C-alpha cells in the first residue's frame, strides 16, 4: 500500500500542470465518495501509473 501511495504522488508530480491532472483528480474525488472506495482507489492508482508511464515514454 505505501508503494502505491508513493506511486500516486509521483504520478501527480510528473503530470502536474497538465490538463489530464484535473480530470484524474476530479474522477478520484468522485470515486472517493462511492461505496466501493477501496476498489476504485486502487483502480485509479493503477490508471495514474499507466498515465505516468505514457508521459515518460513520450
């Protein structure tokens, strides 16, 4: 879990200032209020990790 949180923070830093970050944060905040909090939380961390890899590759 700490690793995923770290990865989340790194993804935020890597794409900070880009439009995609606004979308990710908005979706994240919406999912945080849902019943299936844990599932969506981990799902979004994985998505952000993928976004991070794409940004680094481009």
